C-alpha cells in the first residue's frame, strides 16, 4: 500500500489527525500569547494611570502658582498705575487680581483661608482719585507683600 491510499504520513499518523493537532497547538499558542499580552498591557495601563494622576496633580500645583503670580503682578502693576495717576487702570487691575484669586478655589486650611481673606480685602479696596496717592499705593503694595508671603518659594 502506498501513502495516498491510507491517508497517512511517512511518520505513521493520519493526515487529518496531524492537521487537528497543529490547529489545536496554534490555538493554545494564540491563547497563551493573548493572555501574556493582556496581563502586560494591564500592568502598563496601571502605570500610565499612576503617571497621569501625578501629572494632573502637578498641573494643578503649577496652575495655582501661575495664578498667584498673575495676581501678584496685577497688584504691583496697580501700584505702578497709581504712581502714574492712572486711577481707572489701577482699579481694573485690582478687579482682575480678585478674579484671578477667585479662580484659584483653594482648599481649606490656613493657605486657603488666607487667600480668601486677601481676596475679600481686595474686593473692598477702592481706588479714589486724589492728589496724594501714597497711602493708596502703600495699601496696594501691602496687599501684594501679603500675597507674596502666602506662596511658598
């Protein structure tokens, strides 16, 4: 008998059996590779989530520092505007500083309470047209220094 009539390979196993075994081995290899890839991807996803959370916390801190720096700049510019007898611009800058500090929305605690207190004091500060701007300028600079002391370096 020859190979064609029995359907067997030279090794003695039927051709269909060998095909089924190869297909099953391929399926097992595919499942193992899928599981390994899934587990590896899941651990990488966990690492990426952790990195994302850290980046978001860092962004919040940097954004807060930027807003405090902007409010500080606005206060010093308001003092300069007073020196130049530009009372309307000085009042506008105080209003912008209040808006910037409101955007901070600090949490509770000593720092948040201090910023809210400063914000309230800024809201109550009014620039009056007068010949002697020194007292108003000193008050604005005192607020700026107070804001400086609230932000750690």
